[in-house]
């Protein structure tokens, strides 16, 4: 049995996956567009819409696809929770994801983490970034 995170994008799924590959260390393992799978002509303008994509990132598998832009709504209450091993990594990832996005909670130290932030990236995905404090015995 497996449990996957499935993301919907409003026409920029491939762009988001390439971005995550380049900046977050993800690896796209499958990306199929509407034009690739339909033997008949795809709707005009939708040939490049992603119908199924898979990415291996940080030890998990993300699944994604494009939905028609007029039906797309950004994620509202679920976050990808990205736990990083160092302050340097947390700051780098935060900078990459915040660029062109919107920050709900800026990256900062908290009582439970050396760095913590919440934001929506330029693709509409909500992220929690954390670098936990070392546990003390």
C-alpha cells in the first residue's frame, strides 16, 4: 500500500516540476502530456497539458497534473512539509520558493525550530519549511 501527495496545477505542471528538479533536488520519473497520450487531436491549446507526472523528491513521490485553468484553484489548507537538515539549506530553499510567491510566515527561529516558514510558491503550492532544533536528552 502507498500514499502519495497529488498536486493540481493550472497549466504549469511541467514548469513547476522542472523548477523543483533544478532547485530542490527532485527527479521527474514520468511526465505525460495530453498530446502524447491522445491518438486523436487534443483540444486546441491543451496538447502540452500534463495528464500525469511523478517526481521523486526528498524520499517521497509527488504525483501531479494540470487542470483546465478556469477550474484550477490554488491549494488552500494543505502544505508540503519540507524538513531540512541545516539552517543553510533551509535558507536556500526558502529563498528559492519565496521568489515570485507569497510569504505567510517569514523564515525565522522559533521555540521549536532553528528555522521555520510558511509560504505559497509561484506555482500555487503551499510549503512549510523547517529546520528542527536538535533534540536534547
